C-alpha cells in the first residue's frame, strides 16, 4: 500500500491507523519524520517480509532548507542554536552542490534511529546527550537546486536522489557548511522509492474507507508490482513447487549482468511473485518464499 503521509503524523501513527482498519499485521519501508510528507510504503500481512527489498531502493526527495539558522535537530522542530546571515546566490549553491554528487561520508544526526551501544540516538537526544557517531558512506545520485529566495536567510529548495540511509537534513546542513554557514530543513517530501511514486499513493482516509468497505484490494499493489525494480525470472509449475519448498536453483537461470549477492524475483508462468532469491556464486538461494 502506498500512502501519502501528511505532515504531523509519525510513520508509526500511519501503521497503527491502517492496522486497526485492516485487522492484519502492517509494517513500513523507511521512516518519515513527523514534519515530512510523502511516500510511505506499507506491507500488509505476509507482504511485510518483502519490505526490506523496497527499503533498499534509492529514494527521491524534494526539500527546502532555511540557510543561516541552525537547530539542534537540523529541522524546524528543533531549538535554534545559532543565527548568522548566509546570503548566498543560486550560482554559489549549485557550485557547492557539485562536490556532493557522489559517494560521501555522512554523520547520522542525533535525532536519528541509529543505535550507539544499544541505544537509539533519538533516545539519547531526548535526554540531552550528544555522543560520537561514526560517519557512514551514502551515495548522492542527484542533487540539484530547484529554487532560491534571495535573503540574508535564504530559503533553498532542492531535489535529491540518494541511497537508502541518507539523511536529507544532514545533507542540507553540510551544503550550508560548505558555503560558510549552517541550515535546517523547513520542508521535506519523499516523492519516490525505487519505481514507486507518490503520485500513485492514497491518503490515510482513502485507505481506511477502502478497508471499512471491504474493498482494500483497490488500494493495494501486488507484490510483483511493488518489487518491480528487481530483475525477474519466470519458472514453470514444476520449478514453482521446488521454489515453494525452499530449494536452491541453478545459477544458470540468472540473467546476464546481475552481480553476485543481488536479489531477483521468481515468478510463476503468469508473472505472479513466488519468492525472492539471492544470487550466490554457483546457485540462487531463497531469501523470502511466499506461501
């Protein structure tokens, strides 16, 4: 299920609301902060086991940062730490963006869900603690300026396509630091996860209405569509039986150009998803087999 999350809702709020309506297990692929809006992908029932494959896909965001003002959370919900004018031009911002369009090292913010010594960073932040965080590599595929409102404290709107695990709030602040100041996010919208687009999402109310009308299917995607970014092989009925029993498959079935350790959809002759397998060196091994 693709939900267009409204501002003010946590991802957990959305999951809880949909779970109470459909009466089944519900999970999500990638948290959105309460201030953020946009695409939240939910898995219903057994499909929750497939969410990790969705979550691993690249994500696209449209964001606006306020330059010159730093907050302790790097977003508008945090307390202001500093305020120093940063009257940059669009040309200066675009030049600075160039250095981020690659694999970069990024330090997770204190308000993130990363664990340090068994504790979530946001839990420590609520206690007023700041701890050392290890920088992690992330890939910024696309980072482009959309709009800039000239001011001593300009609002800078940008679009980014990035790997999973990227913190857009940190990216905005790092961009401002490269220009000699600080920034925080005042708006964030996730518009795409892999091949899944927010234009195909429904509102929470529409999802609840469909569930209450016993018509939940009208707001659901099939697992095949949801995992459409993964390469596919289709197998005959005899092979489907082997797959459902968790049998390894010969590596020769793997299409050319697929790297080792990559995942692939296994579909029946109609294209319905049966399982997700991972390519080993000599065979395909089951990751998730649907009942």
